[in-house]
């Protein structure tokens, strides 16, 4: 098995300035990728197993069921997955497409190492290349012999594009178009549906989503010398119909002062710190978004209830 890993993780100083910028905003909001330290990646894997969170099971079912059709739609080349997490989804594509190289991007180095080691054992003839980075800021893949002369096929499942607000999502899709160099993108997005169902999916009864959000405060304490008391924040996930999104936030239980990165931060009772958004896209909204970023949707596979789609995008020109 051949495995290589390139580490382009943002430096500690960048982390500090991102967090300070987010805490100065009103409402306060931090980039979603901060949720994924080693513990966050573990908790996200547990969220995917919760009965309320059907997205992973539905998307995996679609990939397994349509793998051959997807393979003929996207053609051959190296597969580039944006945000591999615990690598639950790419296996049917590796089997159907049989690329020479699989490239996995993730902000969590620990998730990358574990996932690529596991996939490398399952697929010993495929080169496994990991790139630890913020993929929303990556203009191209780093030079690597395994990529020379290879067509690129992008894979972005998990409705992760929904973590970006629409203007940023367009930018991300534009960047991916350049990075994929003319190749297609397989994009998984779930759709707006019953708000109660959506809110339950992001606030499971077992409290794993809440633990995932509070872990962000533990991470900030560790990485930026903070003294957040995570139990002094309530977790909430609310459907916002106008924006067609779920907003996830930690809400201060009381007036409190937190030290972080050498500064004092005042949190008033009831004040939210937004940890994440998840924007939902109808097929039409997905097509509009793709068009703004220079893509067109060539195929769409969806589940029976039409709650989640895998879109095959190709460059529009
Ligand atoms: C919602 S999880 C989805 C995981 C997997 N793709 C799935 O569909 O189950 C998002 C994954 O992308 C990674 N991630 C989130 N934001 C990222 C960013 N800006 N750049 C790179 N990786 C990111 C996280 O570490 C996590 O593994």
C-alpha cells in the first residue's frame, strides 16, 4: 500500500486571528471547520449513527445503488474527496471507478491518517494521498507525481457545502472548478423538508450534537489558552425558513466573561455563538448555485422521498 500525506493546516496565528474576527462579529460566529479536532471528528462519526440523522445512511445507500451509473457519468481519473471524515462513503466509487490514486482532503489530520490507512488496507493497489488543509482556501492541489497528467474527479458529499453561506458556497464551487481542472464534481446535498425532522437531526436526543458543539469550546480552551466553561452554554439547532437553513449555536446561560487568546470576551445571557449553519438546497436552488459558479448539473440521483441528491456537475463552458 502507498500512502503519502501533505500537511497544509492553517498556522496557529491564523487560527487565533480567525477566532478573534469571529468573536468580534455580531452575532458571533466561528468557521465550521474549527469543530473538527480529533475529538470533534470522533463525535461527528457518532452523530452519523444517530437515528435522527438519516443523511449518512441515505447518501451511502444512493452511492451503493448507483455506483456503476455514477462511474460512467464521471468517467475515469483520480478521485479527489473534499472533507473525507471517517471515509464512510467513497468505497463504492473506488470499486466502480478503480482510480490509480485517491486524494483525500480534510482539516483534521487525525481523521485523514486513520481514514487513508483503513482505505489503503481495503484497496492496496490504489495510491492514497492525504492533504490536511482548509479546502475552501486551496487554489490548486500541491504538485505530486501521482497526480501528473491525471484527470480529476471531485467528490463532495455530506451536504458539507451547506456549511458555507450561499455567497461563500459559490466561491468554494468556483475554487473546486479550477482545482479540478475541467473534471466533474459529484456533489451531495440534502433538501429542505419538515422543520421538526431537520431540527431533530441536528439536535439528537442522545446529546451527541450538543457535545460536538461544546467540544469547540474545549478546543478553544486548549489551543488558544481559554477558560470557557462549556456547561455554561446551551446548545440549540433552529430551522430558519427564510434562509432555508439550520442554524446551530451555543447560547450563553448567564452574563459571563471568558478569557481567550489574551483578551476578555463578554457573553450576555441569551447571547448566541453560532457554531455552524447547514443550508438546504432544493434541486432548483442547487442548479442555480452551480450555475453561478460556472457549473451545470448533468445528472441527479436521489432517494425515493427525494430528500437528498447526488448531483453530477460539469464545467459549464
Ligand atoms: C460534515 S463532515 C462530512 C464527512 C464526510 N464527507 C461525510 O459525508 O460523512 C465534514 C468533514 O469535512 C472536514 N472539513 C470541514 N470543513 C473543512 C474545510 N474547510 N476544509 C477541509 N476539511 C473540512 C471535517 O474535518 C469533516 O471530516
